[in-house]
């Protein structure tokens, strides 16, 4: 299983990266069609503002197998509208309708953002909207994605993605937090993960500012959760353009305790899980 960060900017696109989007790839077979030959499977975790731009350099719409949205804030879902346009009118249209999984209301949310004609709600077009339920796994080829509820002001999930290891052998786990603050959901999500891809939006005490809780993690809280959950490696993402990523990284490394196992996710830099 390979992770390719596409957008690592938090809360909005930044000058060097779009908002949240991560591509996950693996070779495998289709459990629903065991006779078919193995191929490369691709799922997209979040498709936030601006992310469809660079995603096209990595995979065409007809090379994607599913899009999964952790929650319906703009910086995690808005570019599904761009994918919709390309999948409906571009030269690389999916052969079968592409599933877009998200929290309850995902179809209405994307339809409003697209400004679909009243009543049309993008029905009959190349994307198919499906609603996630807590701890009900979604199977896509060799991937199993478990949505775990996390701590954010709107309904939000983290994704625990199980899939084949690059080197063969036992399956590996990539845990992606989406947006969350610390809490039991985060620990359940990250427990024993091979890679924890965690948001880290703030530093703990930002120039004496308010200590905001219940929305996002700081570098320190991300590092503490990774350590408590026993995650083997940590990648930090979702740092807003106005926050110093080096300060976030420093906090997370200090809290986790093994600095060489904590890094900032970088767009286009492939990580083997
Ligand atoms: Zn959010």
C-alpha cells in the first residue's frame, strides 16, 4: 500500500499545496471477482479545495476506484464538484459510476456546492453517492476502510485503511484522522497503525492565543495520541498556511518521543505503508 499526499494544507489551500487530499494505491484482486487478474487499485481520502488539480497528474477519473470523504467541510470535499465535471464531460470518464462515500447528506452537500439544477442532484451522472456509517467497513478491491467517529464540530470520521504491504506478508494499516481533536475516537482509530496520517493544525500555545478545543489537534496532541495508540510512524498533515509547520513538527516529535519516525506529509512524496 502506497500513500501519496496530494493536498496537505489545512483549512484552505495554501501557496504550496491544495487542501486535504490523499491518494492510496495498492496492487490486488477484486474480492467480488476473484477470477480477474490483479491490478492497481486507487482510493482518494478527501478531495478538498484545489486538490483535483494535482490529483490529475497522478490518476485520471477512470483510474479511481472510490473517493471517501471524512466530513463535509469545504476543505475536505469541495473538489468533488471538479471531479464531477471531469468525469461527466472529460475524455477519461469512469466506465462505471464512481462511488463517493461520505457522512449522511453527502449527495445533497455536493449538489448544493455544484449548484445542480433543482431536483436533479447530479443523479444519473458518473458519481454515485453513498453514506458511511460508524464502524461499517467499506471494501474496495484489496482495501478495507473502517470509518471511526472522531471529535470535530460536525459529523466526522477518521479512516482506518487496511491493505496489502508493499513487501508482501501480512496486511498493513494506514490510519487517517481527517479533522479531529484528541479523544477516544482518535485512539481507537490509530491503535497500532503502521502509519498514522494525522492532522496537526495548531501549536499548543500560539502567541498566547486561545487554547481552542474540540476542533483540531496541535502538534503536541497529535504526537501524544500517536504515542498512546502505539502508531509506528507518524505523518503530519492539515497545517494551515498561517501556521509554521516546523513548529508543529517540533511539538509532535517531542511528544511522540521518536523524532526520526515523525515527518510532515509533502505533496507528491510517496510513502510506503
Ligand atoms: Zn473540518
